[in-house]
C-alpha cells in the first residue's frame, strides 16, 4: 500500500495550521488602521491584541484538537 494520499493530506493540514494566525494578523492591523489614535498607542494596542489573539488561538485549537 502506498502512503501518498495520506502524505498529501498531512501536507495540506500543515499548511492550514498557519491560517488562524494569518487571519488574526489581518484582523488586528485592519481594526487598528480604522482607529485614529496616537502612533505610540496604536503600536501598544497592536502588541496587546496580537499577544491576546495568539493565546486565544492556542487555547481554542487545544480545545478543538481532541474533537477532530
């Protein structure tokens, strides 16, 4: 038996693993570009939102992983 279809599925799954972080990045920078804050405050907010988003994605994926 060949494992080629299984390997293709694993490669696709590995590529999709990055997708939540890409979406988070677009969302954070889009929302901060709409706001009219001071540049220093914008930078501070970007850092806080990215950190909170990464932690949120981590726990969400950890919660969903046993189900899939």
